[in-house]
């Protein structure tokens, strides 16, 4: 390692008024403080050595260089940003893939683990277990978020991937209710809770990492790939579903075919683990001299509870709309609209691709015009159009109408979320950025994660098949109010000005 780091070249010596300035690629050191390197945004470290630039001073600089190199793990300045983004979002892909597969096969999972004479009750139990994972997210946000804020982004993201993998295996490998009785749904519930605990900080950890490696003026674009990786998972999971539905008859899909996508998730875990282990710690985290303890983090979150709650309101719009147009679409298309399961999954593939287009576009747009205008525009548009477009769909259900409806809702979700993720990273206090972001996101998903179950209940209770559109409109109202409140605060204005 020493030889690799010594490969960094001394590329600039500047004489000015008795000071010798030394700049070395990949490292930073000073004569005054060799233990706390000052890392700048471009990955290089600069140090000033007082006095004339003589042999003694350069020797001192060399000594400082060695001390810094022995302790700091700094990413090379020329490392590909694309590779770094790919590495950090890899675990995010697995998290969303598991959630999507569960949502796609909720009906089959219900019959396997929650048998009941009432089909509605069985489906509600399965969807409730899907939502139960979200109840663990706030716990994961506090525990794992504090771990990441204290020990580093890299270590925390490796840990969350491991926990997610164990939860996936629980759902994939546990025998059905007919084989081991009540133990089956208990183990599945435990797996979902473990996934939720891990996911409680996965999104926050990824988002903060991306914001800290982003180049100046491009945070929105970089952070949009947190959600972008989720859309790749949506498309991948839906494509597997389409293929499985074509290869197997419905009876075999219900009996065992639904397990195949979960097993595929287990098989790709080793690859994702290798990829994520190659991550380097962010320069911004390494530059911090203070690493807050669990107690300090808890006190900071308590002091900034208003920002966390406002952030939660913004995320509710994201989680409700996302799970409605992805995880709930196959169930809605098959059970409510009476379309084929394949048609509903094909629509979901198109939705994922649509999301993948709008997220980076509006993330980049928010870098140019600001977060607030984008957030306000798309919350208002969602409030005005979400129910009418779903009502238009259920009036004459068809594959074409379902596709058009879902693509419109995808446009609303992707455009809003492209600005929302980066906004949430900017308004959180720096020392507890991961914990604060994760808390806001996790609290919101305890509501939004139940969208499939809530939508199913609303249709059953009201007899109105368009009721899910009302639920999405209500979530947009929360997003609108939260945006107005959050961007009135001095914290939000100051954070955005310095972003």
C-alpha cells in the first residue's frame, strides 16, 4: 500500500512571501497538523509548510506525508465516478429487487404462507407482512444510521447488504404453511423485518454517499441514481416475472415458481458483496475531525425533529406513488382490473424504464433551477391529476389504458423524486446526515409501504376501484405542505446555498 500511495506525484511548489506550498495528488498534509488531513473536493490534499522551501522543510513535508499515508484511506482523484456510483448503488438494487418480487407475487405468497378460506383475508395478511418490514425501518435508521455516521459510509453499506441477504434467504427457502405450520409465516415475517431493519439505512447511506462524492453543481443528478438503481431492480424483477409466467402454468407458479426470483436474488448476493467491498470512504467523511457518538446523534436528531418531520412529509409522496406504480400494479391489474398477470408485469417493466428516464433528468433540472420549484410543481400536478387518471382507467380497463395511466403516474413520481432525494440530503445537519435522512425516509415508509394493503382495503371498503388515486393525491398534499414548511426554514436555505 505504501508503494502505491508513494506513486502520487509532487506536482506543484509555489514560493510566496516566505511560504512553501506543496500539493500532492491524493494526499493532504500540513506541518502544523499531520494527524488531520484537510481533504478538498477534487480528491487532492494541499499543505503549506511555513518558511523557505529548503531541504529541512521538504524533509518535514515528506515525514508528514508518510504519517498521513499510514492512517488515511483516500480515494484516488482520477477514479471513475461511474464505477463509484455503480458500487454504491449495487446493494440498493438488491433491496428494491426483494421488495418488488414480494409485491409481484403477493397472491402466491398469501396462498403458501397465509392459507384462508377468505381470499381477501389471505391477501391482506400477505400484504400486511410486506408492509411490516417498513415498521422496522425507523429502528434500523437509528441504530445503523448512527453506526454509519460514526464509523463511516463504506462499513455501514457493507453491513446493510449482509443483513438484506439473510432476509432474502428467509423468504426464498422457508417451506410453506402446509409443511411446517405456523412456523412458516413467523419465519417469513422475521425475514421481512430483518430486510426492513437493513433498508432503514440503506437508502440514506447510499444517498449521503452520492451527495458527498458529487461534483459541484451536480448533486441532484448524482443523488438521482439512488432511485435510478431501484428502477433497474423494478425492471429486472418484472422481466423475470414475465419470463416465469410464460414458462410455467399458473398452478406451478403458485406452488413453487414464485420462489425462483427470490433464489436469483440469493445467487447475485456474492457478486454484489464483492462490488460493495471495493468502495472507498468518502473524502468528506475522512475530513471530519469529529465522529459523533450514539448519544450525540440522538440529541442532534431531537434538536432537529422539525426538519426530520418535514422530510418525512416529502418522502410520503415518494413512497406512496412508487409502491403504487410498481409493487401494487401487478396485484391491481390482476385482481381489480381482471387483466392477465403478464400484462400487468409488462406495464411494470415500462414504468421502471420510464422512472429511469425522469429521475436523472429532473435531478439535473433541480441543479439548475433549484429544488423547491421542481418539488412544488409536481406535488401540485399530482394532487390535480392522480384521481382523475385512475378513474379514467377503471371506467374501461384495458392493457393500453393501464399502460398510459401508469406512465403518467411514473412521470409524476420520477420528476418529483429526482429533486426530493438530494433536497433531503442538503437540509440534514452534517454530523447526523445519514441518521436524519434515514429517519425521515423510514418514518415515511411506515405509511407509504402499506400502500398495496391500504389501496386494497379502500377498494374493498368503498367499492370504488379508483380509490388508490385518492390515496396518492393525499400523499401529494403531504409533500406539498412539507416542501412549503421546509423551504421556509433558514436551515434549508443555508444548506442549499452551500451545496
